C-alpha cells in the first residue's frame, strides 16, 4: 500500500504515488461490500429462476405437442 497524506477533510487521504483521493470511511466500505454481496445473491437467484422458467416452458411446449399428437391419433382411429 502506498503512502498517504491527510487532506483538509478528515474523511479523505491522498495517495502520494497515484495522487488518488481515498475515503477513510470504514463503515461506508463495509456497507458497500454488504450491498454488493446482497445484489450478487439477488442476481444469482434471478438467474436460477430464469433457468427454471425456461425449463418449465420447454416442458409445457412438450405437453402441448403430446396433446396435439394424441388428438390426431384419436381422430385417425375414428
């Protein structure tokens, strides 16, 4: 980690090498990390649900096709 200089605002320090202004608010960092984990979990759950919906849609299409074929067989036998 590079060297830091305190700025006029105690919430920030300046990285000497990159000249970047860095926040020193540890609570904000922890909150950001928790939010990121929450949103990643939400996105994973959404992706799982999308996969399940696709699977159910395929099954539904297959059932419709089976019904259609069964109706044709019944009509042909009569």
